[in-house]
C-alpha cells in the first residue's frame, strides 16, 4: 500500500500547478538568443554550439551572396 501511495503522490505532484500560471508564461528569447547563451556557458561541449552557429551564419552568408549574384 505504501508504494501505491507514493506513486499517487508523485503523479499528483507532477501534474500539479494551475494551467493558468503555466499558460501565461511566454518565452521572450528567440532560439538564437538561447543558443548564444548556451554557447557562452560553462556546460560541457557548449563551445560546439557557438561553432555550429558560426558555420550556419557562414553558410547563410554564402547562400545570400550567391542569390544576389544571379
């Protein structure tokens, strides 16, 4: 009976919280801003995010340059 009570408590706690409070929370950062913050963090392999962003920017710049040259 103790395991069932514990499982029920965990389930109720996980599902708790009013929908109104979670629905009104909007993320104000763009994906790029979040990635930039992560890239500058001390997390393991965070520098790879910054490198990937630079590669993506470089590729986008090359594509834009090719599009305007035509």
